[in-house]
């Protein structure tokens, strides 16, 4: 049985100058082009032309960053179903992702619950709750929100970083599917 080739990114990351790479992939990590810069400096080969391999490399750059750099990347993410979403101030990727999970269709009670959880979470951890919403609905997101409020700071920073890497993988996969 023949196997289909892995989807590839265009432009191919391994062929990009630093400037071109940042232009095309610098926004994968929300408002944090330094992650793409670090990945490019690490060295890109043909292997990194697939969404999974590039997400792995970029994710490793984030995991190896200082705690302060990691927190800054987490803080660059918007609140889920928050004021920025209501005001239409999200990045295109975040808008598409939140709408895909139905967060743009919350009832007033659900918006209120998100607002309460966002405030409690930020008060406890000092950064917004981050979750890869693809494949989740607002009820599953609220349940995860409530469960993760019980984590300690280190557990939650690690969970947020893991979710950010998942988001990057999804974003790169979407780009590989685009003509």
C-alpha cells in the first residue's frame, strides 16, 4: 500500500533566509517572532519543511528558553472568549481558532463564566489560560479551565507551554494545507 508524502510548508523553511523565514513563520508563536528566529539560528534542513518537524524544533526553542521568556510567550496569548475577542482585536489565527471551538457563540452566562475564570486564573498564575482549542467545544474548554486552576505555578507554566506547542503544530498544519 503506497504511503502519501508528508505535507510540506511553502515556502520551504530550509530554503528561507532569516528575514523570509520570520516573515512567513514568525507569527506561529503569538506575538513572539524570537522563537522562529531561534529555530532558524539552530539550523533548518529539509526535515524541517514539514509542519510536525518545524513545530518540534520551534517548540524545543521555547522549552529551552528562560522562564521569563516562556512567561512572555504565554502572556502574549489572548484570554479565551475575552474582551479582545469581543472587540475583534485577536490575530487572524486566534480568531479562527476561537471561532472553530464555538467561543464566538457563547451565551451571556458562558461569557460571564469565562470572564470569572480568566480573572481567577490570571490572579493565581499571572498569565492567561492557554489551551489548543482545536477539536474542543466551549464546554470542554471550561472544564479544562476549572481543572487546571488546581495546578501549581510550575505545573501550569509547563501545561501552557505544551498547549502553545500544540497550537503551533495546528497552525503550521493549516498553512501546509493552503495552496
